[in-house]
């Protein structure tokens, strides 16, 4: 299994299979937009210990998949006993291939919403 790209950030992203080309492009676009996420491409099941270590190293991890039911997210939760709130589903299931634009938008919207919530919280304290 490839080593995950690491940078100090609160967000990670897990992806696999046919999402890989779009995810590779999305990572470049996100970095250019100053949205930094660490990435881990899954290559095997059962999951090696590095997968749990990757998840635990981040506050939130996006799980990118082309599946309506978020099956990979469920496997991660059930097999690794991860708190569900830690894993954010990025689901694409309209019958077309997932795109970097779709991934970038989903992650950016979530990161921006979290940042806005933190700023509001800081103002009230």
C-alpha cells in the first residue's frame, strides 16, 4: 500500500479505485486554492494498520466513493471501529464518472463551513 501524503492539517481524504484520477486532480486544485488535505489511496481489504493511523491523525476524513450507500465508509467504521462523525462521505452516484470538480466542491464547501463556524464561535467567546 502506498504511503499517504502527509502535511499538518486537520483534514484527510481516503479514496480508491476509479475515483483515483479525479482525486489526483482534485488534490492539485485544492492545494492551489489553499485547502490542504492529506490523502490516502486504499488498495486492499482487510485494511492495514496504516489506515486507522491515518484516520486518527485527522479531525475529519472525507471518504470519496461512487456509491449511493457509502459502503466504503461503512466498512471503515465497522472494521476499524471508527467514530462515524469522523468520516465525511463524498458520494457521487448519478451514473457518470466522478470528477475533480465534484470532489473539490464537496470538500471546499465543508472546509469553508467549518472555518466559518469556528470564526463565529471565537467571536462569541
